[in-house]
């Protein structure tokens, strides 16, 4: 494993995954896709599930993810699963301790813009987040743009605080034209493509 992105949904995670895939990396974004999973038995499963299975079984979140280079969207929130590894200090610390060569990214975006994007993406902002009891966003909160933006800003600050001056960590803004160059330098990988993926028809809605 080369890099894990700790950004929240709608922060450009799909764009990042596609950019790294076009750079030749083996990427898992949200799910371990059939035909791309290093272990066929895991095909179709959620990245978040595998991270937590490894963490609680052996202490190593990457135990079952050999053969992949990058994880770009690692949370899941649906009727059956509510898993947010990017908010979990213990899991992140296990990754840092057990894999000292591993690098981290944090795809970020203006919290207000990102909160608006969440509302416009399926039922993420209108139903799943308010009902989900997400870390940092208890059930009953997250229905308003202000509440979602507060949660987003808190997560961004959480990552900056726990990584401090760790050179293995890079936070970048997806609206910064220098973002691709920053990521390329951080990973030592040339990115032949950078654009907009997973875009909402009514406006920009990356990742």
C-alpha cells in the first residue's frame, strides 16, 4: 500500500481515485470492485469493512488488502453499515505504527460548499447523515447545511491536529489548481490526468 485518503465523501475522492488509477496504481474506491480486487473472495465488499475486519482481528487494518496501492474513499453509510475509518484515531494510529512507509492524503474542500454538495448527492445530506449517528455528527444532526459544515470543518481540523508536521501526510484543497502537483510530489507519482469525476448534473459534485 502506498497511500490512503482520509477525506470525507464529496471532497473529490472519486476524482483522486481515477487520477491515481490512470497513473498506474491499483486503487480501491469505496468498494473492492469485481475484477479489480486482489482477492476474489473480497470482491464487492466495502473498503471500510475490510479495514475494520483487519484492525479488530489482528490489529493491522491492511491485513486483507495486499495487492492494492491506494484507498481513496474509505467510509460507508447505508441501511446496513455505518463505518468511518477516517475519523477513528485508533485505526489511523495502527496504520501509522504498523506501516511506517504508508503515506496519507486528506482531500478537502470549503466546508460550506462541501455541505451543499452532500445535500445534492442522492440522500446523503437529507437522510443518511441525519439518521446515521456518524462520528462527530450524532443522530438528529446533519440535516442543515450549517451542521454539516461544522462537522466537516471539525474533521479537517482533527486530521491536521493528529498528523501535525508528519511528512507522510498531505492535506490539499480540490479547488486549488496546484493540487495535482502537490499530490504528485507527495507520492512520487506522475498524474497524467486530473479533472472532475462523479459530477452532479446540477453542478460540480466530485467524489
